[in-house]
């Protein structure tokens, strides 16, 4: 909780940079051992302040980003959704700000993931697609776009695979895309394709996350035939 609270202190610094003295900020940094109740009170206070300044781009972006990072660490879908509300304002005020757009997309993505919510996954997809118009070679954003198809209910594995392959065209060593392509082909019972991408993943990183689980799943599927 202490590390995450630091983000809220940073947000406070940006929002009230001219009003707070360095001495006060130093004392705040030294006293981060706050209870969950105290953190919740601070969050509500900062959100209320942001709601009073809806057209202030920097206020919405800074606090929205801080809340997203804190909510993501806590795996708190409600808090992440609240961060999205602030980031939506920032994005509306300055849609050209890439950092705001990325964080807004991630906030939609995470809410969609935690709540199994197709609507928020679709919102993330829209943001990611817009970002890729200006940065078509951004492998991480392309991968996340593919994941919005992979995670929706029901999943669209074909569209997910298309985006993962586009990612690999620009970055053949993108581990996450290789990993999810293996999972996609396992779900489609395309053993040869799964093994091909698994071999590439193992070559790049023999200690890749979930590698052992995937190999076990493939062996289990093979044994069930």
C-alpha cells in the first residue's frame, strides 16, 4: 500500500504544485505508512477535487494515471473504472496526448478483463486501434488489441491471431504474442501450429512465463486423443 500511495502523493504534487511547500511534501513522503481507510479517504478527496476541475487536462490526467496504477496494483476493478472516468475527461480535452490514450485504453482493458465485460474490451479496442493509426509498429499496443478479441465472450480467436501475427511481423521476438498464439492454436486444436510457435518461444526465452503450463496442457491434449 505504501508504494502505491506514493503515486497519489505525486498526483497531489502536480495538482497543487504551487500551493504545497517542499517541506510539507517531504513530511508526506516520510509518513507513507497509512491505513487502508486513510488511503481511501485521500482517494475520495482527490477525486472530489478533480470533479471540481473537469476541464483541467493536467488534473484529470495526473490523478487518473495515479489511480489506474494504484488500482492495477490492487486488482481493483472499481478503482480502475474510476480512473477511466478521469482519463476520459483528459482524453476529451487532449486526444492527441499519447500517454493519456494508452492509459485510458489499459483502464478499459483491465475493467473488461476483471469483470468479463465485452463493452469495456470494445472500448479498449477502439482506443488501441486509434493509437495504431499513428504508431502501426507499436508491438505492445498491437498485442493488447489482439487480446481484446482473445478475452471477449465468446472469444474471436481468428481476429486475435491476426493481430498477434501482425505484432510478430514487426517484432519476431515479442514473447507475449508468441505465447498467446500458442494458446490460440491449442484452443483451436491446431497442434502443428501451436508446436511451431512454442518452439520459437522456447528459443527466445526458455523461462518464459506459463511455458511449463502450456507444455503440460499440450501433453494432456495429446494424451486425450
